[in-house]
């Protein structure tokens, strides 16, 4: 019996407490932006904002402080590194990175309440003026589109609904942006097989647009249905005015495609080049929402986007074939007559 106990003790893995680096003390702002996408001042603001939720209740067992939890999260979403690589850089284990990442993202989402569709007349008029300055398209309050974010495959009964038209598991993310590529509304809860038009009709967008003071409309591609609040291009333009309408529509709506490109370039965990998000869909949605909120934070603070590799957004050629309402057709024709 004594021999067995001795062998068990000798085979037991010893706990290792690693030396934890302090990147905020050793890197300047340019290096921090390259590695974490934010300068020192913003990182400290984020840490202070979530410290109450993430602060360890005890210092026993070498608990991970809030600062390191936030740095591990920012490093992962910025670089899409393996958990083991993120852990080695910051002196924590791979499992600790996996556990703290969703918790930190949830705390950041609650702290950064910066995705909200404007409702005041002054804010909406400002957005309309900014869109009008692009290609003289009037009364635009936002550009809408969807993008696929790859996630880890699963073996559950509903696995098939997450397989996108491009044959990989994904979430289809709907975003509405303003002329400065700031997200005004996002929807992260639909699987990759859901179409953009279905997501839009089952989101809060119709209700939001119905209650806008002084009205306005969104711009969407041909995959969306033409509605009174959603202007799409002419599928087959037949007059010079319709051709000029399509050109102005394309130039103005392009801002949402650029916003998704900047988002995926800034946070490589959202792009296929970074692999996929290795969590359940509900946790993946939280991480994606966090990236969108941090994207808005970066735009508000004018943080430069350092070269993160070229991001190619593949466009689908689906054309919505449903019959639009007569009022929407007349409204689009009236807008086209102005060009």
C-alpha cells in the first residue's frame, strides 16, 4: 500500500505558477496597437470599465487579475492566435485563456453601450448629410448588409443550419452602419444558412425604421426586397437616370462593405485567415458583438488601422425575386428621377 501511494505522489503533476509579463509597461502605443489594437490609455479605460465584474474574489491560487484577462482577450481577437500562444505570451495556461475569453467579452459588451440606432432629429440629419456628400443620394440613414463569420463545426441535431452557402459553418451577421463605418445596429443570432432578407425581416430593423422621425431609408443590395424603408438597385436598368441611380446607390452603400472589411482586418478572429471561433454559437455571438463594439470604440477614438493583411469580401449574386409593393417602386423611381 505504501508503495502505491508513493507512486501516485511521484506521478502527480506539480502546479506551475508562471512569470506573468506586463506588456503595458514594456510596449509603446504603436506596439500596443499592433498587438492589441488599442493604445495604453484606451486599454486602461477598458480594464477599469470591467474590473468590478472580473476582479478575482481571492488572491489564492495565483488568480488572474483583470488586466491580464483583458489583455489575453484583446490579443486573441486581434491576432486569432492559438490559446496556447496567447497564454504563453501572458504567462497563463491555455485553459485559462479559453475560460476568461467569453467572460471578458460579456463584460465588455455590457460596458461598451455604443451600438444604438439614433432617434433624435439632429443625429439623423447629420447622418443623412454625411451619406448625401458621398454621391448625392438623399435621405439615407444607414447601409445594411450581412457577412459570414466562420465558427467551429458541431455534432448536434441542428448542425446543418450553420452550414453556409459557401460550405463552412458560420453565423450570418447583419450590420447597419453610418457613413463613418460605425455600426448602428447588429444582429448576431442567425446561423449561416439564413439569408440576409430573412434576417432583416425578423430583426428589429422594420420597427426601427417605422418609427423614425422625419423618415428615411436604408440602402441594401439586390439580395434584399425593395421596401418603403429599404432602397435596392434596379436589377436591369433601362434608362440613363436608372443607371445613374444605380451608380450613386453602389457608391453610397459601399460603406457597409468597407466597414465589414475594416472589422475583419482589425480583428482577425472574425476572418477565415484566422481559422474559426472555437466556441458554441451563443458564445461566438458574444465575441462577434464585442468586436463590433470595439470597432466603434476605435472609430470614435480615431485609432489607426495598422496593416493586418488584405481582406477579400466575397459577394453573392442572389437577387431577391419577390414582388415589391407599388409604393416602394414609385418611391425608387422618384429618387431615380433626381439623377
